[in-house]
């Protein structure tokens, strides 16, 4: 699991501590009890020991107490069941304000990077509204770059920025090898170091832009790792900060890459239209995007978003555009360093996944096979998590065509490959496959697989 830099306090403890002035357990419980009675639920005991049972002993408050707490903090009662206890309390924390509302200037970027560079935010839901998505992309495209040359603090030059580039490249490949749970912490520490230099060091305009670019990539990588573990709020906070930093770096290609990763989160969180809005914003001035691989990834993400929205025509248009963009790519070393994994095999995997979402299992299987047989094939050894996800989808395609045996064979391969992978995305994909197989539980081999997969 992602640990970040500290053990997270209970959300209720955080709420009481952040109140101005801070509230003791007894004072807070008295407020809850008063709201409990005002709502017509009667009297409620409010000894301070009750708070410790809630925050330290795993006790969940009674339903009427939950309703009173939600009312006290202006939280919709439906969110109690949606996020559970104590998850719904996180809705009352205003941790997103600085990231979402700071001005789109270099100073605002530093403010945002400082705020986002702490322990992981474990909320598993989106925090950016559709209107804010559109505003963020619009502001990104017109934001003020870092032009000033600072003269305070110790001087740093290109040697420091080059070292950050090397370290970030290592973290990208470590994510492939050891997984997001370890890399998240390292990416956040990298972000904190870069941000500290941006705040306290002196540097030229060129060095400043490279520092902002390093901050953008560190925050993008942290966002991707948070997303891989299902922490959607943290991921969005990092993606917004990354987008800000790319604007301050005057690097639209880097920002477009962040948008592509962010779009992945949105359509997999049941917001395909939000993903489309993001990508449309990035493609609005595509002449500024210098990387063919970034262009290919934007179209690939648009294809997945449109396939999940059920628009086959738009989805296949973007699949073709992704392959067309990639045809203009040079060797990976000549492209944006974070795009080393984009190749023909990856694009075929995207086409296959899109076909599956659109109810075309035969077309899906053809592309899944092409991903592994093309001369520029998908790298299954490096992309362990991706391989698990795509193999599970391949099993779903076989199942859609009525080939239960083939689906089970691949399903067993998926479970074997998942050993040691700590990823909410892979777990979710396996659950989807199990759900598809559940309708065939009358078959002994399927029943055995379902029981084995649940163990």
C-alpha cells in the first residue's frame, strides 16, 4: 500500500484539529448531540470516550449519529452510504482549494506544488467538476510561463536539473518493476525537493523552466501512482499541479502528456465525457505538441473514452489517428522520456479494449493478438500490470464469444501474473472478469476458478 510520509490520522481527528479554534472530543460530541436532537432523533450521549471508540477502536457510529455528523458538516446524507464511515468525512476537508483555485502564475504553481506534496489523499472519488476541468485546460493553454530570473538564495544550474531528469527516469522504470506503492513516496519526495529549490534558490530563466518541468513530471508520476491504487482525489490534485507546472515551464507537450494520463482516470471513473473534454482541450492547439507519441497517446485515450461512451464512429476515428500519429515517431530516445512505452503493441491493446467496450469481441481478439505478434510488440515483461489488465480483457472477449475454456485458461494466467502486484486497477479488472464468469457458475471448472480467484 502507498504509505507516503506519515501515518494518516483518522478523518474525524483531522476535522476536530482543523476547526478554528480546534475542538476537543467533548466539545465536538456536544455539537453532534445538539444536531442529533435538532434533527428529531432524540438525545445522544456525548462523553469524550465515544470519540476514541470511533477514531481508535474501529467502532462505527449509529445511523442517526452518522446523519447528525453529516448534517453538521454540510455533507449530503447519500454520501454516507456512498463512501462509508469514516470516508464520507473527507468530503468536509477543504484540501483541494489551493490546488484548484490558485492563480495560474509561477507563484500560484509553487503554491500548488507546496500544498500537494504531502501524504497521499486516500479519497477514492473525483474532486474536479466538469466545469473546473474545462477551466483548467483553458487556463493551462494561456498561463503565464516563468520568465523572471531570481537572484535570492543559493545558485543552482543545469547540473541540478539534469540530475532530477535522471532520477525521474529511474522512477518511471521502477514503477514498471516494483510498482506504484513504492514509487509514489519517492515521486513525492522528488517533488518536494524540486519545489524547495523553486522557492528558495536562484536560477536563470532556462533553469527555472527545467525545474518546473521536473516538478510537472514528478507530480504527474505521483498522480499516476495514486490512481493505480484507487486514490482518485490525490491523483487529480497531482494532475492539476502537474498541468500548472508544465505551463510555468512553457512546455505544452509535457502538459498534454499529463492530460492523457488524467483522461485515463476520468473515463475509468465513469466520466468518459470529462475525459473527452480534457483531450479536446489538449488537441485544440496540437501544433504546440512536439511529440508524436504524446499525440498518439491523446488519440488512444480519446478512443477509450468514446468507446466507453458508446460512440463507435468517434472511437475508431481516434484509433486510426493514434496509429497515424505514431507512424511519425522517431526512436524513443528522441521523444519525450516518459513516452518510452508507447509503441504499436500498446496501440493495438487500446484498440482491442475499445472494441471490447463497443461489443465487438472478434475485433478485440484480433487486436489483442496483434499487440503481441507485431514486430513492435507490447512488452509483457516490462509492463506487468498492463499485461494483467489486457489479458483479463482478452478473457472477457473469449467469454463474449462463448469460449468458456479459453476464458478460464487466460483467467488462471492472470491470477498467476498478479502475484505480488499491488494495484487497484488490476484487482478491479479481475473482479470484472469474475463478474462475467459468475453467470457460468453451473460449470464445475468455472465454479472452481471463481472460488480460487476469491481466495
